[in-house]
């Protein structure tokens, strides 16, 4: 099964509107192919779609993450996850982010996508995390690519990213070869720790990558310093991980009503408030929230609907969050408050015991 069918997307002006609203004009849209119209088919025209700058291909601005959430052991209940994926797809979602590092997440995605008959309509973003037998050896990267394709039931991966910049030079060179021979369509690098952004920034500034995946949320805004401006300058797409700070943002707004002004940008829930703030940044192509809960999925994919905030509104949203007492402590709170996972990653993350 080949990759995402780019003709099954629609034209959208959200990036243009966001640029205008942020006072950046439309110069950034002048690059050839940046806004490309395709036949309006599978995705309704009024959803927030964003172009991948390198090609102009459009993707929906809300994707789906799979870390921990889709890592389920064989034999364990998984029907709720199939439902999450169906609601995601039916709501217009196409971009799914996964990694061999996420235990059995790739297996779950490949399984559900095949059962739902949507494998070829997804924009699959995956990752490589390997070293080699010697410096510069890419044989392990090749093995990991092959295994990911088997698990996802795809003979082409839409986006391959070097995970957490591990062995970046060798892996990026290998990914360039795979792009040339059609095994992947885009290359990227991912990280979730701002303390590593200085290592990712040069790759973005040189324009080596098609995608940079970083953590960016109301509470973690360091990507604004180098990564997002460089992405705009070099036409690098940006995928945003941890948009909810691993559910910690929900903890600090628990019991608090949305501000009245949220209705002006079509936000009915806190999740939509958090997501719309992210995807309205002109450099951001999509955010990839993760969930195990079908109701939460319906909520998250709802952020594709309605208006996006302009710069003034984004500032207002941030100011509102900054007035919440625990806001500046979000990144230090324990991840996934109140949640438990039972996949192979959880099993593998137990601490080594002391020697006797
Ligand atoms: N490359 C990297 O270094 C890296 C690092 C981290 C993450 N990522 C990628 O980014 C994705 C997203 O990040 P993440 O999974 O770490 O965290 P996240 O998306 O910020 O948060 C996920 C958590 O939010 C909760 N949630 C989701 N929607 C909700 C809603 N509408 N209402 C209330 N709670 C909601 C989920 O709980 P429920 O299950 O109860 O909904 C889940 O525990 C990952 O899955 C992964 O694909 C990449």
C-alpha cells in the first residue's frame, strides 16, 4: 500500500489567514506550489488544512499521536482505540505520528487502519531510532524502516523522522536515500525537549529537513526562539508534539470555565483552546494530540472546525493561561496525571533492581 493520496485534500486558506492576521502578509505564500489546489474529495473544505511548504500538499492541522496510548499488549482490550482512530478519520484527521520506540503502537495503527480500510488515505509519520555496528553504519536504520513498513502494512512511509536526533547525521543521510528511491516522501527530525533545540535548529536553518517535530504549547514556547522562525524562513513544515503537555494542561484548568472570548474562535472545550492556539501559529503545520478516549478524540478533532485565533487573540489566550496559579509549573508536574498504561513500553520502563 503506497502512501497518503495528496489529491484527496482540499484547498484551504488558514495559513494565509493566519499569516495575514499575524501581520506577516502573504509573501511566505509566494513560493511555487505553496498553495496548491486539488480536487475537493474526501475532506470537507471548511476544515483547517495547512500546506507542507516543500510541496504545497495539504494536510489537516490536527493529527494523532500514539506514544503510550496505542501501545497495547496482545490480548488486551483495544476496541476503544479502534474507535479513536475511526472518529479521528471520520472527523477529517489524516496525519498519524508513531515510532518503533512506542512499543506496539505501530502494530495497533497498522491493524486498525487495515480493518477500517483507510491505510492508503493516512499520512503516516514514523521515526527511526538506531545507531549501527560502527560509526556511519545505516544497516540498522534500514532494518527498522523495513520492520515499520511491515507493521504499518505500507510500502511507503509519508514522513520519516530521526527520533530525538539519535545518530542524526547517519540517519538523515539514509533517509535522503530512501526519499530518492521513493520509500519515504518527506524527511524530518523530532525532539520534545527544548534543551535539544539548539541541536535541531541548524538542520532547520540549513533547510535539510522537510519537517521539524517539536514540543510547542501554551506552557512550552521555546520553539518560538529559533525553530519556528527558521521553519518559516526555510519552508520547513512543523509538527507539534505534546500539545497538552501530556495532559498536565488539563489538570491546571480542571473545574475552571473557558473564558467567554473562547466562543469567538469556536472553542467549546479546553482541548480546542489549547490546540487552536498551537495550529494558528503560521509556522505550524499540524499538532498531534494523543488520546485513548473516543470522546476526547471527537473533542480534539473538533479543533479543525471554525475560526483560528489571530495574533491578538493568541496573546489574549496566553495571558489568560498565565493568570492561572499553577501555569508556570506545568512542565515540572508528573506526566499523564491519573492515567495508567499497560503496554510493552511501560513494562520496559521499570527500574533495574539493585545487585545483591
Ligand atoms: N518525538 C518526540 O520526542 C515525541 C515526544 C513526545 C511525544 N511525541 C508525539 O506527540 C504525541 C502527543 O504527545 P503526548 O502523547 O506525549 O501528549 P499529549 O498529546 O500532550 O497528551 C496526551 C494526554 O492528554 C489526554 N487528552 C487527550 N485529549 C484530551 C481531551 N480532549 N480532554 C482531556 N484529556 C485529553 C490523554 O488522556 P486520555 O487518553 O484520557 O484522553 C493523554 O493522556 C505523542 O503521542 C507522540 O506521537 C513525540
